């Protein structure tokens, strides 16, 4: 099993990278570009076979270490 | 006094803090490796600057779970003084010992320069020796020093007088230009509610000798010493030495 985890800055948190990428895209002529948010993508290969256990433990890991809930949101899917 | 300075793989200001404690202030200071699970008999702990664990994942995210940090958590829970400098501040926030978090500088630049700090309260073990109205001129060197805390946390910080230092200009005003990293409310350093754990992005250990261009940083070390001496004196009053 593999967990695909996406971590993004919370809406209320300043995202200077996103803003800079947004400006660069506008500069390149992509006129329809709105807000851009830069986050992280993490893949975790999971050796256990029980999906429910995997879901629970990955959620726990996301909360404790993979993301910082003060500044980031996360979501993940198992495949 | 006996101090512990924690050392992670990637710490790079650990020896500077030890130097100031030993050679400038004349106290005992020992390094504690990240794998140590005890601190020994110490009066205060410093979490120094650097790039612990290469800043992988997030600044301080991995260091916060190292064995020595469990000992630091315990030491702090028992009322021990803990000061985190730069990466140390980031680690203490990640560990939940301090509120908020530190994110990428608004400018996206690594800023390495002197700043002015206004000490917002003398009512802490880290600021009690800073003269009223005195601005501290201390260097910063960081890429991720933008302090963030949500509105509710900021209101609480303000209400319980937990903001210790703010970035200001030479006239003492917290302007946008004086803010080197985009920190909310120009916050440069905070303490916890119990006031025994503090963190700041600027480097007081790099401003503790005239030959390095200034000694304003010493006021922070001296505040801690004064708080520790006060604590030792009050303990001696409560437990008088047995008569011989």
C-alpha cells in the first residue's frame, strides 16, 4: 500500500512562495492565473495490509510530524 | 551556574553559546548530544541555532522528537529555564513548548544583518536585566523566521504579556521596514505562559563581546543568571543550612 500525502499552507498563513509563483506565471502571460499555493507532497510506502489501521496511523503521523497543524493542512489517499 | 547546550546534527551556534557562558560569563556549560536522554544537574538549557537535521521536512520538525528533547520537555515542565535561539526557537515551537510557528521569510530571502529589538516586558527571567527603553542591537541570520500565530493565540500572547521582543527601527517603532521577515506584529521572541521557556530568532550569543561589535546580547544571558541567582537565594532562605 502507498499513502500519498499532500500538505498545504493554511489559508490564514502567509504563503510568499505561492505569491511569487503567481507573479511569475502572470509575468509569463498566463492571464487567467489566480492565487497559487505551494505545498509538499510525501509518499509513504506502507507494509501493513489493513487499510483501516494504515489510515489511522498515517493520519496520526500527519498530525504529529509530517505536518504542523499550526500552519498547515493535510490530506492523503491510500492506494 | 551549570548550563546545558543541546547539540543536534546540524547545530552550528552551539559552540558560540558555550563560549559566551564559559569564557565571557565564567559559568559551567556542557554540550548535550541529541541522543542523550538526560540533561544532568543543570540550572538552565539552551537550544542553539543552526539547521538541525538539515531542516528536513520543516525547521525543527525532526529535532523535536530526538531523545534529548524529551528531557528538555521534562525539565521545562518542572519549571527549568529554557531558551531557544533561532533554530532553537523553531524547535521549541514545533515541540509545543512555545505557541505559534516560524515560516519562510516574507521576502523569501535569507536575512543576515543587525536588527533593533524592543524588549516589551522586563517581567520574565529572560528580560529582567534589560533597562527600560533600551533597544538591543543584535544580529539575525535566518531564512525561516517569520513568526505566525493565529488571532486567538496572538490575543492570548498579548493579554498574558508573553511577547518578549519586537523588531523595531532605531527610534523604537515597530514599522514594516524594521521587520526583517514578515513576523506578525513584528514579534521577534515570545515566552510560554509559565514564563520559564522562551525563544527568539536573533542571536544574543553573537552580540556578547565588544570585539564582535556589541554586547547587547549579554543582557539576555545576565537576565537568566539574575533569575537563577534569585531562585537559589530564595531556596536558601527557605532551607537554611544546618547548624554545625
